[in-house]
C-alpha cells in the first residue's frame, strides 16, 4: 500500500494517538459501555486497542483532556506531553485518529504498510492523520501552540499551514467514525460483512453466512465464549448422526438437517472469536477436530444403518474407507500445518503452505463444506447411503492427493535449495 509520490517504507511500528470525543453519544443508550458506544459486545475504544494490537501497532496514547484514559492506552495531558512520551520511539511514524473511529484490523494493517515521504504528512479528512517520524517534533510543536489543537479539523488546518497539502491515502483505507446513535447499527453491519472469508465456498457464502452472522450478532453482546459455541455445534452434529441408522427418508432428512445446522452454527464460533478478538489455539484445535469427529459419526451411522437394511457387512467397509480417509486427511493436515500455529489468526485456511497451484486450489475447494448440502437431497429420497458411497471413494483419494501435494512441495524446496 502506497501514498502518492511515496518512496520510503515506515521503519517501525506506528504509534497510535486517540483524541477524546468532543461530544459523547447519549450515555443512557442501551448500546453504551463505560460512556462510549458498544459495538457488538466491545466498547469502541476497547475495540480500537485490540484491533491495533492485532494489526501490529506499537504504543497507544490517549489525550486525556476531559476523561480518564481507556484501558490499554497511555494517558498524556497534551501535545507537549506526547512529544516527551515519544522520545523512546523516535523512528516510529505517528497515526492520529478520533476515539470514535471504528477500528478494523484489515484497514489498520493496510495503513501500517503504507509508504510516506520522510518529511511530510498524509490524511483522510476527519478520520486519520499520519506523520512521518522526521516530521513529528515540528508537527507536535505546531499542534501544541496556542492552547493546542483539540479536534481532527484543527489538527489538519495547522499541519496544512506548516507542511502544505496532505498526501492522499489509498481509497482502500476507508475507516468509519461512529458519531451518532444511528451510526452504531451501520458499524455493526460493516463488521459483520468483514467476517465473510474469501475462502468460503458458494453455499457457505450465500446460505450459511447470512444465518450464522445473525446468530453471531445476537451472541456478541453476551458472555458466551466461542469455544462454547463450538461445543454446541459438535453436539448438534453428534445428535444428528443416529438418525442415519434408519433407512426411512424422514429420519434421514431430520439427521441431514441437524448436520446442516451443525455446519451453520460451526461458523458462529470463528465469527464470534474474530469479532471479540478471542481467537485461541485451543479454540482452533477444538473446532478442527470437532468437525472431523462429527463427520466420522455421520459416516459410521450411515454405514451401520445401510448394513442393517441390506443384511450385509460390505457397507461397513465403505464406512471404514470414508472414516479412514477423513481421519487420515485431518491428521496429515494437522501434523503438517496446524500443530505449530499459535491461534492468533485463522487456524485452518488451506491444505497447502503454498498458493496458486491448481492442485492446491482443487483440494481447497474440496475441503470446503458445501458438500453438506448434498446430504438433505439424498436423504429426501432415503438415499443417504449414496452420500456414503461417494465419501468412501472421495475421502481416500483426497488423502492420497494431500500426500502427493506435500511430496511435490518438498521436492520443489529441495531443488530450490
């Protein structure tokens, strides 16, 4: 990400300075928390602090003119106090924003990666001011003079008179300010839209997400943890599995709908974790293996029900093939890619450490859970066994292709070395 006419990369973690709101929202509103707007379970400044930490920002200062500093920030009395506080961070650029800004990790990362001339400034009007490290001492002196600049408009005017016009920031960086009560639901919808993953399959994007996002929206203000949602999702899937022991279509359909509900609720744990910055390694492991345990239970019950209806044992071999392929793939992916992850971001994103490879793209597409929507279709005709037959072939092939992909990647690395 670049500014117009840019040339020099920001050399250190940016320092963030938050300005207190000149006029607060109605403190009696049910959507207020500690005197500031509550956005999906987190206070606005609390969300800013957590998002900035996640995006890799350094110290976060708060100009505490008229209120105590929020948790996670360091109070400074005025611009002169900021100049003293910044002495240990002389090579770091400075980002100034109102405390009412809606912080999102995505645009904060893009801003952090922005390039800026050594002795200039950049701005998004009324939202963001950026100062290169070499500019900061002079800029703070200008902002501190004559009683100090108290809002983003005054800051921009003073910097304009001192340094000239601000460089334009990329239009991909477009933060929102929550200035009035009507902005709160808009901000919530914006955050919810940001939870849709690029890796979502077609059915997940257009059917699962609209439902799971509304569930997550209502769960966010509560004390419910993402891992609790994961446990509920696993329980729903396991409850649905025994319905497939029957060969009757209405029992199979009930089981398939519970399987589908498990998939939808399974999206809520990750959404809630990202909304409230509660991602963890434990949660990622529980989610990953919980899904695979549900798949094993579904395959096992379909196989047992089919064997009973056919008075034969060969359906059990199909179930075994599907289960071995599923657990083999899960174990291989976990050992190769997930066991070293710390849980600070998405736990599982791809079957490969590389990208752009046709085989990787095919396997990633196959690993998405859109296949679950085929189960109710088969079940409607009492043919859940057909789904097991497909899985008995597809799961082992998927496992073998994972091994081929890993071997090829290792060979490429050895050749390059």
